[in-house]
């Protein structure tokens, strides 16, 4: 193993023989089965794994892989979700190799670590055994006294640990100051010198300090150099001590032993601040200090001292034990054991890092459940469940799903468009719930407990839902937000669409968006009276005078808007044709009548006495006068085509064949109306005029 690799991990691989566990093509090989790491260092635990590429003609894929240290009834807890390892573990998995990295090693990390992977195949899950045993130790300073004097010692110091790789380099400290660098440290040490060591590159992880100058054979070792206790609880601080049983042929006896915290070295029992709260239990070279009803003022550095009957036979153990006191802070952490698993693990957790072996009690809704460990497995968590844990007299806050969220709107009262409105959602839950907002079942991005609408508009009107969720469940509350606003610009439509003909029926419709609902009123240009109210305005038997500009006014309590519509009325083509035809017939009748009168007068003039020879000429003249004539009448109207009517005579009779004594001669004239586009079609309505010959 290279020095670089060893220094990085501060890890000693105690057994490097690969271990293979396999069944039906599934294998896991651990690089080592035992690893030792120094407290505060970083350690890597690695393995490789294999699986059949195809099973029953189906390709195999790995769906999940993870490391774990706890398993119960086939339930495995992914190490990444363990609150005790929060932000301290990483996985690096690639090409069927997976490495677990644990940073800032703690003594509580000592455990058996196993790797598990899950495939898409039936029964395709596999756990590598036996796993990797991790032990965590501290550095220790070993003192080899070269020469002992009354006030100083010449000594050689060695930094030792069962986890150290060979050829490690160390940094040596006197107190908090760097003294030297090297594998060992030799010097003259006085009674005040307190020495510690650290591996180079990992100076943050010091060994416990030791007092170098001491009489040979005297020593104190503390069970732990750091202890955390809850305010109001009881804490034990322990140590073991040794001394030479005989010095100069004289048996050694312990005359006094005690704990102290102040420079005066006064026995803690005599301190009035601890009166009635401390006890010593010392037996067989072991002494335990018990402090009851811990107070914040009890946080201090505690040291043990014993005094013997030998000359200079008093000894104080260094560096002592640092006690920190905090408020009772038992907390329950919850995690899903794996993505595929419905199981959850509850952990009774504390910032004091209480030992796992301590006894815990779990309760659900006040009833004791589960075992006595700091972990509790749950498959189902009901919305009505409330769990808490206890250690001694310390009780954790309960954990439970969110209660029904409360939604409030500020300011209260009516919500008017253009103002600023704030929606606030809150839900009682532990751990604290995360709340998000929906509008009309659509997620509002970026909205959390407080959602501000500034300024609010009519488009913001709708149903809002606040959904609050934690690890134990989800609850939702909805609230309708009604926004008041003036009418929007109205629109007017007409039905039926197209040309509006005289005599038809038409409906005008006015529409606008408003809240509260608006009133609709209809007006006509240059008229003060109201034509109608409501969305619709219907005009029946429409006439030309109904044409013009109409106004729709929309009004509610927030304001008003108006819209104008021009109504054009078109005269019917059939009516126009009838009027023109009637007018044309009347004009033609007058013209025919005038023609007849003119002819009759002319005839009377021709009947006056004349020469017999002249009769024939008169007859010829009459026949010439009544030769056929066509009269074209053209009526023009801007909106319609012109209508043409032609006047032509009826059937022609031969005047020369008529008897001269015939009293009446009847002539028929046909009046025919033809349109410009139908000049070759006869009008079925012919107008006939009767010409009666005057009596001779």
C-alpha cells in the first residue's frame, strides 16, 4: 500500500483476502473484510459485484445498489438516508465496482457494513456476505522515559494506533502549538508540558494529550475525553488509574482520590455549586464521577487526581474529560429504507451522540410500541398517528402528518382588481411541512407558504389549493378567490348575420366580462329613451327608419363600458320590382290614352268634306299613323338594376279588307315589361288598350 493512499484514508486493511459469496451467478467480492480507521479521518470500503447478463431471454439491469449496516425481517436501510451519517457518506459506483466513503469517522461508526444490489429479474436481489467490519480508534502517545529527574523527564514519544499504516509521518503539538514533525519526538519535558500528535495531512484529528513528566508507573486513562449531557439529566464520567505497588520497599497506598475542575484542585464535593449533586464510585482502580440534575454551568473540563503515601506520589490525569451540557434535544428522524420499499425507519436522535446501547421507549398516540432500541421500523403511517420516543426522563417532540392546512387572504373582505393580495397557508406538522400552491389544479411554480398577487387581476380569479406535505403524509385545503372588476370592453353581434331586409326580425347581442354581473342597457343615437335592457335587443318587422347607431352600455358597481353598433336596413328587391312595375304600368296607360285621344282627334279632322278621290289618300294616311311604335321606359334606382318596359301593338289587321260600313274597329295594343337581363322573355302580364272608332 502506498503512503499516499494510506495517508488519505488513515485506514489499515487487516485482512485483504477477497471474500466471495455467490449464488446462481450473483457475486459480491469485498476488497477487505476488516478495516480500521482513525477517529476524524476518511475511510473507503470497496467491493465488486457480478450478475447474470440474461435470465430467461431477458437482459439484466441493476435497478438499485446501496450499503447498509442494519437489517430487520428482510428490510434494509440505505446508509445514505441514516441521519447519523448525514453529509458524511458517498457512493462511487461504476463498472460493477462500488466504493463507500465515510468522512469524519466517529467511534459510533464502528459496525459491520454490507453491500446489496437489486436487479430487474425475479429474485434478482443479492447481499454480499460476510461484509466489512469497521473499527474506529484514536491515536495514542506512547512515552518511553530515557532519564527521570525531579522536575523534568528526558523522553522519546511515539504516536501509536492499531489503525496506522507503516511509515506514517506525524505532527507533534505542545498544547495547541506545533512543536515538531517526525515519526518520533525526543526532548526534555517539564511538568507543564502536555503533548499530542496527529497524522500529517490530517491535523484536525489529534490524539488525546498526555502529561509527559510523571513519576514512573503512575497513569490515568479516561473512558472518553468528551461527553455530552442533557440539562436536568444525570451523567457519568469514568477513568482508570495505576500506580507502583511498592517504592523503595514500601507498599503504596491510596490516601485520597477526587475530581476537580478549577485551578485550585479543590475536591468537587466541596464545591457549593455541586452540593448534593455529585457522587464518587471508586473501586479496583476505577473511579466514576456521577453528576445529577445537570446545569449549563456544569460544562467544564473535569480531571481526576489521586494521592499516595509515597514521596511525590500525587498524580493528575491529563487531558481530562470535556463535558458539554445542552437542552434536552431528543429528535425523531425518519427515512425511507429504500426507493422500492414502503418501510420507514424512525430514529431517536440527539446532538449529544448518545450510545446505541442505551434504552429507549417508543409511543404511538400515547401507547407504548416497539422495542427498546433507538430505531423503530414502520410499514404504514396513518395520518392520525403521532410517535415520540423517550430516554430516561427525556422525551422527544411527537412526529405526525400535517393537520388540515389553514388558508388566509389578506387584506380581508372584498378583493378588487388592481390591489395587492397575499395568500398564506399554514399547517401544524412535525417535522415541518412543505407547502405548495395550485390554481385550478395547475401548479404555481415558485409559490410556497406565502403567495403574493400584486396587483391582482381578473385572470387571477379562481380556486386555489394549498398542499402541505412532510414525510408522514399530505393534506390539502382549497379556497376560492373572487376578484371584483369593472366590465371589460363589450362586443356586439347581430343575428341573423348578413343583409338586414325590410320586414325581417333582427337580434342585437351585447357581451362583456364583469364581476359582479353587469346590467345591460340599449340606446339609439339621438334618442334619450331606453330601447331595451338585458344582453339581447330584438327588433321585429324591421323598417328603414330602424337603421342607425345603437349603443350598448354595460355597468356594475365597479364601473361601466359602452359599445356602438351601426344597423343598416336594405329595401327588399321584390318590393322594389313591384313598385317599379306599378309605376311603369300607370305611365304606359297615360301614354296610350294620350295616343288614342290624339288619333281620334286626327280622325275627326280627316272626316270633313273632301273630294271623292281623296278617300283613298285618307285611308292610306290613317294606316301610316297606326303603324307599330315601341316605347322604352327605364327606371333607375341605386340599389337595384333598371327595369325596362316595351310597348308594342297587338295583332295587325289589314285595313284595306275592312268593310266601310263597319261601325266599330277594335285595335289591341300589348304592353310588355322586360328586364334588362331578360329581353327575350315575354312578360305574362300584358296590358291591352281598346280603341273604339267614333260613330260616323
